[in-house]
């Protein structure tokens, strides 16, 4: 079988046996065809470790970053593993190739002052009241966008000041609801329940004027709208408020485990990224305040 026939068999394997999504399959095949472009007319069974190293070096010299190179190596490794098991290829030429180190980027956050400026919306219109409640809830409870759009009215316990959400892996967690968020949501509910033609079984908390559920894209758009209106010079998106929630909470409490629970992180290593942000904050204070730290 030639290269294209082998790749077509691999496509069937990852599509129907591995059950990867069409977008993932497309991504894998794009990476594999990149390998073939680098070595025209070379048969897959003849690839060596040196060939893979040469190709990685070529792509790196063209400006391809660590994330992209790691993804390519992973795609190629999957193909050769398949060919070993299904077509008796002798070896996987990607073994021994270490992906380049990927620089970890710290999540962007807003300062406390910037966050308060963003969420303090003074607008009693339908959209203003709804959006104020959305922003307060994002910052109050550190929710993911997918969690917020699916919240029902009965998920909120105003008496105890808590909210129940379904997070990743369909896991439920209970999070404190801040007093400002509680007040903003109650104000929104007084308008929400008067939406014309609202079906009695509609329990979703945040709705459009026509009673339809808000989409994630619509919420993203509304956050950008308020960022401009409130004069926040940042690329505002829902996860930025989640990052800010975690960073501000950790700065005040120094309790990493508590922040992990509130965010719904399964592994604490995911939460530890915020300790770096916290250290940056402390370093700035040190540089400003300590007499021996001031730079000339």
C-alpha cells in the first residue's frame, strides 16, 4: 500500500474505532500531510529517527512554536503506532523525540479596581439589569461560561447564600454566592419573570427578551460591550473574570485548597498556576516598599 492508502486506513481507524470528532480527525490528517510535504516521495516505512529530527528542526526554523511542534509529533506518533500494530512496521521513528519545552503563559487577570469598575453597572434597563447580574455572578463565584449559561433559578439558595452548578465531568459543586451577586440576581428575577410569553417550565436563569436561553456567544459579546462602556482597556472574556476571582481570593486567603474546591479543579496542579500570579503581586509590593529592593 502506498502512503495515501495507509493514511486513508488510519483515517478510518481514528474516525470509527477511536471515534474522534471530525475536527480532531481533520487536525490529525493535516499534521500527517505536513510530514509528507517535508519528505516528498518518501515511503512511511522508510522513516528514521533522523528524518523526524530533521523535519522538526526545519519547521522550528520556519517559526513554528513549541505547542505546534508538540502537536505534530503527537500526530505522527499516533500514525506510526497504528502502522506498527496493523501493518507490521518495524519501529516508530518518533520514539526518542522529545517535544520542545512549552513556555507556560500565566493567565491574564484584572486588578481588583478594574474588576469592580467592570461589574459596577448602573443601568436599570432589561439588558443592564441582566448583564449586571451575570457579571456579579461570574466574579462572585468564579464560574465557567458553560456553567453560568446552564444555571436554573432553583440552583440558587438565597437564604444560605450558595449556588449549585454542574461543572466538568458532569460533577456538581456548591459555591458561595456573594451578597452583591445575590442582590443583582434578585433584581434581575423581578424583570425576568415578567417576560412576555415565558413558558412556565422555563427554569434557565438568564434569558433573552424573547424568553430564549442566552447562548455562550451572546454572553461573550455582552462582556466586551460592557468593557468598552466601562472603560476597561483589556480583552475581556468570561474566563478572565474566573481568573480574577481565583487570583484575588488567593491573594487574600493564601488557601490554595479552598480555591481549588471553589474552581472545581480535579487536580491541584491546575490551581497552582495562580500561586505564580500571587507571587508576582507580592513581588511588585516588595519592589515598591522594601528599601533594598528599589531599583535605581
